[in-house]
């Protein structure tokens, strides 16, 4: 019972979860502004603006810094983890997304050649890239905005609470 109560009172944890939800929700209006189309699938998608991974880890790091002190070992761990996650989101996962796009092209080219030579010209671009996920990672700007969103969320929470 005590562990459950402690988890429910763990503000950095809940800020991290809230930051993920906040960033995922933000993807819909940001995408609408850019494309003039509402795409509800962005609520559960990877990639895109802003990065929910970056929002989560920066909100947790900011919350840990506020609660434990920015000179604490706990904050150092949280900040290093945030940096690694953000690097991964903007580099490794972005490259994996690029590889998925190339694999998508190869796969579709083979399908065109072997199975669907008649159907291929009738397909729109979205149908052609649906099978392999190409929005796996983030651009650096998406990581930056996600990170800032997480920090702002944590700072707002603690300023409202008067910490």
C-alpha cells in the first residue's frame, strides 16, 4: 500500500507522463497549422513535432532539479539520461527512420516488379509508404521544442505549487 501512495505522490513521474500526453496532443494542432488537415493518428504516433520523449525526460530532469537541487547526484543522473534520450531521438532514431524510408522504397519496388505492376500507378503516395513506419525519429528542432515543452511544464507546475 505504501509503494502505491508513494508512486501517486511522485511529482517528477507524473510530470513526465503528463509531458508525454501534452506533447502528443500538441502534435495534432501543429500538424493542422502546417497541413490544414486534422490527423488524430498523431496522438499515438512516433516522431513529429514536438518530441514527447524530449518533453518527458526534460520535465522529469527539471522536476528532480527543483526538488533535489540542481547540484544533486539525482539531478545529474536525470540530466544525463535526458541528454542521452534526446540525442537518441534526434540521431539514432532519426537515422532508423531514414533507413525505414529506404527499405520502404526497396520493398515497394520489389512489389511493383513482382506482384503489383498493374496496381502501382493507381496508388497514392500515402498508400506507398504506410507499410513501414518512416516517422520513427525526430528532427533536432522537434527534440528541442519537446525538451522546452517538458521544462516549461515542470516550471509551471512548481511555480503554481509555490515550491
